[in-house]
C-alpha cells in the first residue's frame, strides 16, 4: 500500500506540469470579406448606360418600359455622372448634388438636357439622338451652350460589377480637397484593400473594405451605382470620406478589364467644388 501511495503522488505533479507546458494563446482569425451573390447588370427595367461625348463620359441609369412589339412607352433617366478622367488628369466632377439630367422620348427619338447651374463653370448640354433597342445603343448630336455640335454615342452596359476587388488606395484630407485648386493634395498614406461590393434592386451599393496600412480595420461605406460608376461614403480612420469608383469594363483607363478606378472627392459635396484626387486602381478577384 505504501508503494501505491507514493506512485500516485508522483504522477499528479507530473500531470499538472504537462498542462502548463502545452498552454497556447488563441489568435483571433483575420477579418474576411462577406459572401455576397453575384451582382446583376439591370434591376428590373432599370439598366446602366454610358454615353461618350468628346473629352468626357456621362453615366446614367435608364428606366425603360417596352411594349409587346418592342415599342417604348417611356424612359426616365434617374441620374448622371459627368467628367470622368483617366488617372493623371484632374479627376471626376461631383455631380449628384450639383447637376440635373432629364430626358424625353418619342418613339425611338430621345432628347436629353444635362445642366449644372450651381457649378463653378455653368453649362447646359443638349442631346438629340436615336435609341436602337435591338442592340441597346444610342447615337446623335450634342451641343454645349453655343459651342459647335459634337457627335455622341452610347450603349447599355453588358457586364455586371464584380463583387470582390483588391489593390491599394491612398486617402486625402477633406480640408485640402475643399480648398486646393492645384489637384496636388498630399496623400495621408496608402492602404492595401480587399473590397466586397453589393448592389441591390434599387442600385444601392454597400461596400465592405478591409484596410491595412495607414488605416487598419473593416469599414463599411454605402451609396449608389449610376451607369458604370459607384459613389459611396462613410468613415475611414478619423474622417468621413466620399469615394467614386469607375467600373472600367474594357480596361481603357485602368489597364485591366473590369478594374475599378477610385477617386476621392470632397465631403460634404458642394456643387462648386470640382476638385478630386486619384486614389488608386483596384482589380477584381
């Protein structure tokens, strides 16, 4: 019996020491992007269109109601996004708060009026064209105020916005974007980005960003998709930001098909402010 007792007392301390030696610290898993369904091109009878006039792109959502034989009963343009420039050019013009885009339709003939009365340089574009509903294209003539007539073309988008993107973007100070006229605002730093973009049935956009670098963490921004552009706002780091992403389907500006060219514009948006800064180009996963 004495021998058995000694054996038990020796075994217990060895067991306790073994537990302490194998103790591990649990590291929380890194953040991951939400799982989202694929985005649709159109939402019901509303579809994104892009119109090209020399020196700028115009983005719009067309709402169409077509009869049983392809006749068009009505069309309303829900919004527009003018003046998107390639990287290295001044940038994009904040338009959702400062411009008005209206349209009337008679048969396949369309008349559009895009005006900005509160902008630094006031203007009024008038478009007269024809829509081909067989291939969803538009063409015609456009005039800016009293300038010579230009030719414009356009088409309905045929590619849905991918859900996931990655890359690097820079952030800028709102105070600089609101006051600087040289387009040379210094960067506050850059972040590696993983992004998930979801577009609902009303073209509302929710953007989930995982950032590492100057800003670290998971940030959620929200806004709208108009044509081939998204505009989202929210808090990143210590400031409220307004970001615009151009969905470059062909890779004409970003260098890679279906890339997203990102600009930061002033927050809050004020119509006279045409200042923006190129943040970076994201590629889809």
